C-alpha cells in the first residue's frame, strides 16, 4: 500500500513514521506540497492533518502561515479535481472553532463523511496514550 502523509508536527511525524514503517509512504508538510504530491502520484491512502501550513517551511521561516482547516481545503480540492483516494483525518485537536461556534472532533468527522465519499474516518492523536494506533490500524484495514 502506498501512502501519502500530509503532516507538519515533528512528533506526530515521528510517531506515524514508526507505526507505518512497513508501508511505502511519502511525507509532505504543507497544503501546497501535499496537493502537488496528490496531483503527480498514485496513492492508496492519504493520512491528513487538519491544521497545516500553506507552504513548506524555509530554514529561517518562524512565522508559518497556517491554515486552520487546510485539511478540509485538501478534501475540497480532491473532490473538485476528482482525485479519489481514501482519506483518514489524523489530528490532535478535539474541538475546532468556527467563528463564534465550535465543532467537535466527532462533528467534523460526520460532516466529512457526508460530503466526501472517499473520506474513511478520523483518528484522534493523543500523545499520552497509544489508542490512536488501534484506531488507525482499524481504519487502514477497513479499506
């Protein structure tokens, strides 16, 4: 199985890389590089973070231009361009502020299931336990 991971958090990258070490995967750390990889390669699965920078980090770039819903923008582009690849959302946030409202992890996942036929589900990453590994393994096996 060939995977694409779009994730910018170094700790999450290390954990995912170790967990998925028996898979062939590419890593991208921004919205733009992730979209480019999707356009130019064939993947069996996308593991997608929600909050990602728009561009790859430059060596001196401290002030990243983060996109709170960059993952959702990727999903919209995939649907628009008919890039049908199963997607698993991988996030460490359990709440997502939208204006004066807040969507929960579960509400976001349900919204994506309703709007994107290729969306498989979401995994909540918590550095204090390894439940995410079981959840991710189960979602990958469901494909």
